[in-house]
């Protein structure tokens, strides 16, 4: 089971859209800084545009895919979570890492 780090946006670029390969499938990650509640959010979809997460708040230690049935074919089968010292702010986004641990099945 491999664990990979997924690139995050920077405080200079508070919006980032990227395509990332997870276990042989392409997924679209869209990160946004929400200045209203001072939090980073994530929109995740598969390569066809089917939404998997919509506006999930990035928090340390929370498994982001926990509320999505992993039995759905378009959902990454592994674990997606943020690690670091504290929940990221606009200025501290560089102090955390978004990690994906591949499925063991």
C-alpha cells in the first residue's frame, strides 16, 4: 500500500485546479480559499466530472472520503486526509500535506 502526497495551492494562488492520478484513475482536485469562513475547501470529481466531494473543508486528521460510499466505481478506494500541525489558513497552507493512502484490497 503506497501513500502519495497531493500538491496543494499556495497563499499566493488561493484557487487551484489540477488532475491527479490515484490508483490508475484520473481525478480533478479543485482547492479554494473561502474568505468568509477563513477555510480551505476541496471539490473532488472523477475525470467525467461526477462530483465526489463538494466544498469539503480541509481539516487535519479527517478522512475526507469517509462519507462517500467506497463501493461506487468512481470513488477513489483509498484514504484521503490532511496531515500537519494545525488546520490550514491562507498563510499556513504550506505547513500541511494532503495525503492519499492506496487501498489494500
